């Protein structure tokens, strides 16, 4: 059985107390703090994945463990089992090898399909001439683009929400911080040479993230992907020690996807022309009387699709063609359409006769 440690609901980091992947113990140790009356690293959720060959033989069993701290006299636990057959096993292997199984469109996105995303990757190699060159590609995320979503117990850690093309979405989750952790997060917020630091930093990493322009974007062609850009800068927050309040704390994330229908008017193809994200700030006050308590702070994430038509579509109907083609004004030169002393348009019969005679001679 292969154990995998997923997350811990009671800590800012993803790891349980006193445990890292480099620890000698495969799983964290559950302990009881008699002074604080807290059961640390209690198992909150267990998910088993059983892989079989479809003929009654189990090839692997994987268990995923979620942890949390328990202060109440009772708690709830979740257990689940998932069976992976030959077809799904092959799909998982292909996904692990960065081979996309399904398109989101060909070429344009289909509504409701995953928005392709990944991160830029580079590889340096030496040409036959001895010149060192760099190849650019995209390491795709399995399942497409995702933003912060609700995980176990409504917490943000361990949660993700997939982004579907054309589907606006609003989601919320919580993160638990005591007074000292809230102060640390408040004072650390801002933008520097290393990037942006907010409560979203361990939850949503926008660095080097790109999004596929079309639903069949090739990960080996950099030109078929657009960067996820940040709209506006993140200003430092302000901590008030007396009030226990953090002013201008980032508690919201907004992702805006700009799209357009391109190509033939009768068969337009949906295209992503740009993706931007920005942060929303609000004042947050630590209202608990005990500084060691961890009240929940709500983080709200919004995804919006905006259609940008490249032109106004108007149907144009051409005029019906003429049976007799229009002739130039000087076609019968040096003859004219009127003569001195003659009635108006008196020369028209003469010109018509000349034209007919000319056509008869040619015939």
C-alpha cells in the first residue's frame, strides 16, 4: 500500500505538525496536547484507490490521508474507495506522461470544456553546429486550468475548482489563522523582486502560467498559448496591534478570461485572447478573545468570461445584376444623344440603330 499525505486543515503550510516528506516516518504521528486540549494530526479523511487489471487481480492500493486538529469532544471522519480499471489506468498513465487525452475543441473551444493551462518549460540543447539553443514548451496541468476551491471541511488548503470555458463561477473557502499568523500574513503581504505574497500564495501560483488560445493548443508550440497576467499591483497591508486588525488584506481573487469568435461567420471558432487576474482587499479583524484560537477567514474567488467580438456582423445583400450591361458614357463617341433643332433624345433611335447594325455585322 502506498500512502500519500495530502494536507492539514489546521496549519498554514500543507504539511501536518512535525512532519515533512523527508521524515523517517511514512505517516505523521497523532499526539494529544494536554495543556491546550488539542488532538494534533488527527485523521480527517481517508481515500483509497484500488488499481486492478479487470480480471480480479489487484496491482496497487493507494491511500490518501487528510489531517486536522481536533479540539471538540467529538469529530467526524470521511472514508472513500475508488476502483481504477484497465481503461482508467491507461488514462492515468498517459496523463502522467503529459499526453492530453481529450481536446477542448478543434480548433475553437466548446462551451463547458476545460480551459487548457500549464506552465512554461525550457530545455537547452546543442545543435549539430555546436550552437546552444533553447526549446520552449508547456507543461500542461492534468484537467486544465484550476483556481482556488473548497476542500475538505470548507477549507481552501487542498481544494481546487476547475475552470470551464464560458462558465462564470464564484466560490468561497476558508483559512484558519490565529492572531500571530494573521499578523505575519498581514506584514508579509506585498510585491517585491521575488513576486507577489498574499494569503493566496500557497493556494494559487500564477508564475509562468499560460492558457491555451484554442481548444487543441499544442504544448510544443509556445505561440499557441497566452500568459496569465496580473492586473494591478498588490499593495502592502497595514497591521494595527491595538485593534488586532489588518487593513487592506487580500481576501479575494478575480480571474477574467477574454474571448472572441473568429473565422467564418457561419462557423465561428471560440478563442481566448487574454487572461488576467487581480486581487481584492478588505480589512480583517481578529475578534477572538484567545489569541491562540483560529477563526476562519473567507477567501472568495471569481471567474468571469468576457466576449470581445472583433467586428459587428452585418449581412450584406448585393444588388441584382443588370440584363443589359452598363456602357461607358463615351461608348458611341463621336455620336451624341441630341442634335441642334431636334426633339429631346432625338439621337437615341439613331444610336440604337448604329448599335444594332454593329452587332449584326459582328454576328
